[in-house]
């Protein structure tokens, strides 16, 4: 069975002059379904579906290739900004639970979307 592995570390200072502690993390998921899509959006668009053919994702990785947008997870009122200048979005829950994922843009944008279940 194919396995997805997410691994990395995060560090941050606890105080202005403190040495940042580092925390390593790793997660693995044996998946049966995968979607890998490049989503190109032209102009301002609201609530563009990013789930593709995955109904209940256990893991997700999204990066902005061009432009920016606001992600909405599971229909929540709060949005998550994503931009070619500022990063990526990762979701990981081996029990699933990512059932709706949309993006709203104000101009042209392109996103690479990986979903696993």
C-alpha cells in the first residue's frame, strides 16, 4: 500500500532573547486514494471546490503557485490566507474529516492541491 509521510521541525523563540527550541514531527498515512491537481483560476472567483474526486480526505497539502486566495475548510466562516509569497496549507488527520475545501480569489491564481484518503 502507498504511504504518505509528513516530517519536519518547527522552532520559535519563547522570549525575545531565548534560544528557540526545536520540535520534530512526523506522521504517516497508508492511503488508498490520491488526487494531485493543478487548479488554475481566472479572475475573481468565490468558493471554488478543491476536493476533486476525494470525498473525505485524511491528508491535504496545498501550495500557491501563482497569485493568492482565501481557503475555507469544511464550510467554516473563518478563512485561511494562502499566497505565492507566504506559504502552504497542510491538513493531517488519520480519521479523515476534511469533507469540504474551497478557495476564493480576487484575481488569477494557480494552486497545486494534493489530497489523500
